C-alpha cells in the first residue's frame, strides 16, 4: 500500500474483527480483554479517511498526520455540502 495508518478504535479486539475485514486492516492489539484496539489500515490517504469516517465508532488516528488532515478536509466538505 501507498501508506498505512495506525488507528485506535474504542472496541474490544473481537468486536473489531467482526466489524473490519482482515483484508482491510491488521489488528495489532493482542490482549483479548482490551477495551480498545489498535489496527493498521493500508491504502491511500483519501481511502483510509473515507473508510474511517464510515465506521460506527470514533477512530483515533495515531499516525500518520496526513490521514488526520484528510479526515478534517472530508469533514469540512461534508459540512459544506450538507449545511442547508
């Protein structure tokens, strides 16, 4: 992939595995009792941002900053397009 993002999701690893296909992300959290999960998602910046925006839980992008910036750009566009 062009890039990969490290993301924390507020879900147990088993819940994350049900929500996200292994073809999309690799679960990096190894403790099955953890209350959050670290995942590594590969792809280009805009695809990763759009995927994260579609999740039913908030996603904390730990790295890289380009994905956080793309999420902000996407949010601004959605707010502008649907403001009224």
